[in-house]
C-alpha cells in the first residue's frame, strides 16, 4: 500500500477509509496477540497521515478512526481500571521534542521543574493490584478504561513480587516483556514442544500472558514505571519508592531513568539511550520524557488518550516488513547445510539488510514460509537479522514453495536429514579448506603462513584432507606448490612443528567440535587433562563440565565419535598428547581449570575495549586464557556476578553497567600489573 509512509498524504476519501481500516486491523493485532501486519514505522506513518487528513476534512472523520484513542481503539477489556491507563503521544525527532516541551511549559506558565528520561520498553502495559501488600490481580491495559484479567500468568513474571515489602494497598503500573535471553529460551522451549516459535519478543509476551494450560512455562520480566496510591511523589522519587517495595524498575539497567534540568540535557540523554539500544538486554522502541515534579504533572493534566506531561520520542524500528526473494543454502566447515534468506533490501535501525538467518529446514516448514512472502524481519543491535514470520494475509497467490536441496549444494553428495540441522554426509570433508583454515587460526593452533590460499593449494593438491595431515607434510611436498620457496617452506614447517606441542585446549578447539568454542574448549581441557580422557568421556560425564548441559553433552559426545579417525591420526603424530593440561585434582583448580591460588582466584572477569601497553598484543581469547591461568573465570557480559571489569579504550556500555553495579574496574596497565608474573615474555 503506497500510503504507509511517514510523509505520505491521503489524497481521497477512499484512501482515507482504506487507511483507517488497515490501521485498526494492525492495532488490533499489535495489542491483541502482539503480531502486526505493519512495521512500527509504517504504522506510525499511517496514523500520522490519517490525523492529517482528518484535520483537513473534519466532516469525514470515521468513528472507528484510531486517532485520539488508547491502543488505537482496537481492544477492549472487561475489568474496569481504577484510574484510566493512558497511552503516550509520540514525537519523531529532536525538533518535535523541543516543540512539545515548549508547549508544555506554555501550558504550565513556567519552566518545567526538571525532566525525567527513561527507556520506552517494547512490551505490554499492565496494572498489578495489591491489597495489604499481596498481589491480588493483574490486568492488561485494554482500551484504557478496562482491561483483561491475566492474573493466572503472574507467577511467571519476574520482577513482579507476589508480596511487597510493606503491607500497602497500591496498584503498580508497568511493562511486561521478554528479555532477549528469555525470548531465545522461550523459542527453544516451544520448538521442543513442537510449537511454532514466537515471531518476536512482543508477540511472545502477549501470547504468553494470555495463554492458559500450556504444558510448559515461559518466564517474562516486569518493569514498574508508575503507581496508583503513592501520591504526591515526583517521578524519580516514585521509581525509588517502587524499588523499595520490591518491584523491578529500569533503574538497574544501563538506560536507567535520569533527571535532566534542561531540554538540551534531555536531548543528550535521549541520544545516549538510543546509542545504548544495541547493548540492552531487552527491546525498546523509544525514549519517554516526563515532567518529573508531581505538581507539574497535576497542573498539566491528561487528555482523553495521553497525559500532557509525558511524551514518547520514538526511535527507528528494529522490526520491519520486507519481501523474501530467495533462499540460499550454504555449507559450513562442519558440513552443516544452513539456509539464508535473501531479502528485498530494507533499512532496519540505520542498517540496510539484504540477508537474514533462517534456522533450519524444519523451522522453514513450521513457519510456512514461501518465496515472495512479505516477511517480518527482526534485528537487535548488531545481531544478525532473522526472518521471524510470514504475513499470510498479504499473500497474492504468486508465492511459491521454498525448494529444499536434494544433494549437498557444495559437493553433490547425499544429505543427512536425521536431525533438524541438515548436514552433508561427508561432514568436515565437504569443507576441508574451511576446517583447515579454522584449525590453523591464531586462537587455535596459530600456524602462521597457513591462510586460505595456501590451504586451498594443499587440499587441491591432495596433500591435506584434515588438520592431522598438516603434521605429515614434507619439505619436498611444499616446494612442489606454486609460489612456495625455500624460506616459505621452512617457516611453514617450523610453525607446524610448534603447533605439534600446542596446549590441549587449543588442539581441542582446532577440531571445531559442534557446541564448543574457545572458552568451552579450555574448560573441557582443564576438566579432563588429556585427549584420551576426553575421548573416553560419555555424554553424562561431559555434562559435568561447567556450562555443558545434557543436550550439548549429547552433541559433543556424538562429535567425538565422528572425529575418532581424525583423533587417531593426531595421536599418531603426537599432537595434543605431548602437552597436557593438569586435571582438577592435581592442582586444586576449579571447574574451569583456574589456579586456586592465582591473583584472580574466585574472580569473575569481563574484558572490554581495546587493550594497551603489555596487553595490546593479546587477542581476546589470549586475554581469557590469561584470566583463567590467574585463577579467574572469563565472561563476555557484565552482570551482578561479575567482580572485575578490565576496561580498555572505548569501553562503552559494559563500563557504564559495571559502574552502575559498583563493580571494580581496572585499566589495562593496572590489570597487567596484577597478573605480571603470568604475562608472556616479549
């Protein structure tokens, strides 16, 4: 539809009627089960076009028009609210925000006595009623006057206490959503129960809150942002009171609510929150700006749909609708055949997206995707975009089924379809070059001089089929390759010989075992102490390693069986057995192989930013190895369990979060001094 853009103009009564019908349907879906036939930007632009038409043609306004109504007038409820639950008016850029703020001050007759800026959470607004400090009812916003009773779902909502810290009568208001981690876990659970995955976090939250009698549990998170019954408090003071009662608020996040004295400071904070968006553990679709003082709020009052003292500064949508043009089938280094969506280019959060992830063939079938479908695409920060759902009601009949490969797209051999993720029957042999290049990488065997071009030569010459064959190469074989001189051959053979004595963790990582990476390889090596012990471990034994669950243990055990011929070849070449890593009983190390008496004993350490000084030459993997040799546990994200952050240049949001949580922070030079005895010799 051509009118679904922010700057569009409705030129005829027929276009206006169609626009209202489309907007109402989209709003009903959005506030009902959380799905939407329109992207956020499209919906916002459509409603603005409707409002502009109605302003120019007041005699033609339809009763069902979404303008001026809570939730676009598309939903209703059957439980009356004690006080109406209103929506927020929107502004879309800095100029509109400044104009809104100036209008509020004109209405008040004086400057606003401070502003509060907080993230606009992308979830469902709810009201939680407490009597004597006990939760008695949970309601959706509905049409703002009455909501739907969803009390049955309250026990799955984290941050919504069943009992407050004080026996008060109060109604908390806030947002319920699926965090990024909860969304991923919810879809894992749903797939395990043969249910279709949620299209995106908002639809997952909406569906979960309304669902009854499911055979599984999906956890959500509550963020309080208001209350009925705690009167005469400024907004920041109210949030502090809510937290004191035991409710979860956004105060613990990197985008915590902040007081600003001027509109200029408000604009700066809006930009800061927008910049943090990619690193937040939940979705936001804007930033809310509120008059902080209770007296300013009272004097400004409320309209029929929204308060006059608060506004939402909308951000560019991270969810968009575009067309699925094709599906490509790529073969990874372990032989996994992965589908990739080719999309009609679409800009999401400032990035042009032309490709997106499709999980596996069974997921494509479950979602019912077809070539030519209008599809819902999701992108959070720098995460690879994903195709989440087709818009079935937009089909024209011209769509066609997605053709699944009947043979391996790379080598033409058969495909093993026994698991959800299809795989070439040749496994790693199908992508020998990729497997060899990965194994020779800096964080694995670190074989300098063995890049993609050289690996292709070795494989195509029949000299190398896997990483073990590297250790059988001779000078004569190498000199027979194009552009391989005496010096290059000598250097490559020396690098391969050095790799023969690599630490067990690096040798194991070089295998590219599915379900493991650099950190997990270090844990496995430290836990078992030798390749022989690793090979002898069954799934139950592997599950005893920190971070390996039952399902991952099963995958790793199966991989080790498949890798048996390669492991035999490596053993024959004395690779991975000469230098073993001490087992836990021999050193008193923890499950990660950390030294109990090291300078970082018991510490959970996160590294962020660019390292300088003595640490400048270390890769992130080498930094993590250093942490674990010093007795610590390396992690990639800051949480309440983190005890130390090493913050280099351009540390960004991780440093901000660490400061908020009161976590100890060291710069690279301070950290280098702490672990000086363990640093590699220059």
